[in-house]
DNA sequence: TCCATATTTCAATTAGTCTCGACATATGGA
DNA sequence: TCCATATGTCGAGACTAATTGAAATATGGA
């Protein structure tokens, strides 16, 4: 995981359709979604979707598996975690005060919530 | 903090010079670095640096303050934290299993280390 | 005021990205 | 084999971003 990989991953996520596709795939874990279904839900032509999915796949953020005629894409959560971690380390390494409050913010979002 | 802001922030960081400049500013908190000093250290022309700094400033990731003839830029860590948090929430909201291991990975990088 | 330093803005070129029609490939069934 | 469905690849046009020389602005000092 070097800086070039981080740039590539950030570039991949810095585009509306791709970010939305990735988010959609995250919420559909672990089943995944077919390429055509993603295109339909995000209202983009199938070939446009295909291009974006290829870019996300190249970064390792998602992966596709053929199942007869459809190709089911799934989010690679651990890859996303690695990228986020690398990015955060650049802050935390030099600045622990950036990371500690981040964690305390993350705790409520990661534990099963009841009302809030 | 909406999706467009996230896209803008990711775009800002998805460029070598800008990511390096941001990292450099993070490590120079809380003193900051002058525009010209950043250009020198990253070996880019001063006007190129200026353009990149303007892009980072627009996203709120950094901010500059004039001090006599130099303009000192500083990283806005809390802004970075907000962006990271928003991005992670898209995972954590649907997938707590993405976030919990991330936190355990972050703990060693945020606490004062002794050997590891 | 005049000059030197620090930084930004402008303008133009170059390079890269996004989009999508048209075509190609892959699979399954009649 | 032939057709329908699902997805990917190609290529062209439109758009956006990156780079940098030259000029402009801002500050401080002689």
C-alpha cells in the first residue's frame, strides 16, 4: 500500500456514480448486486456503469464474480478499511489528537444503536 | 456535509502534490508552513503550489493566514476528521464489522507507542 | 517613492476523465 | 444453430484538471 495506490483509490471514490455504487454495494453486503441492477438503481447506462465498475475493481475496492449471465459485484470492505487506515495514519502518526476524537465519534456509529 | 462536499474533498486529496502538501502540513501542526516553503520542499513552482493550496483551502482542509509577507498554511485536522468520519459512516452504518476492526487498528497508532 | 520578496491571478496549453452510441463477447435456452 | 439477455470494449466528443510563464498584488524596508 503505497501513496500511488492511495491516490488511485481516492480518485476512484471521488466521482458521484462510483461513490454511490460503492455505498450501494456496502449496504448490500454480503450478497452483492449485479452490474445491471446497479445501473438501473443509479440510473446510468449499462456501459457507463461497466466503466465505473472496472475502475473500482482495479483499485480492489470491489470485485465481480460471474454467475451464469450476470456478474455480481461485492464491496471489498477490508480493502476500504486498509485505505482509510493508511489515510488516517498520516494524521494520527503526527497528530494523535486528530485520531482520538475520531474514534470516539466512530464508537456510537459502530455499536448497535437503540434510539440515537 | 453532503455528498458533493465529500467528492470535492476526495478530489482535493486525490492528487500527489496536494496529498503531500496536506501530509506535510499535518506534521507541521500547529506552526504551519509558508506557501513558498511548501513549494520548495515539494519541488514545484510557486504558482503551481499556489493553485493547489487554493484547491485545498476551498475544501476547508487547510487554511492560510498572512503574516507580513508570507502566508502560513495550516492543516485543518478537525475538517479532515469530519470527512473521514462521513466516509466511514457509509460503511459503519450498514456494516459495523468494517468499522470495529478499523478502530482496533487505529488504537495502537493513536496511543503513545513504546516499542511497536 | 522605489525596489525586493512572497504569493496569487491570468491565460494558454496539455493531459486526463466522463459519457454514451455502436459493436463485441459471454451465457443459456429453444 | 439462432436468438435473447447481460455485460464489456472501443472510439469520439465534451468536459475538467494540471501545469507554468508572465503579469499583478501585497508587504516591508531603504
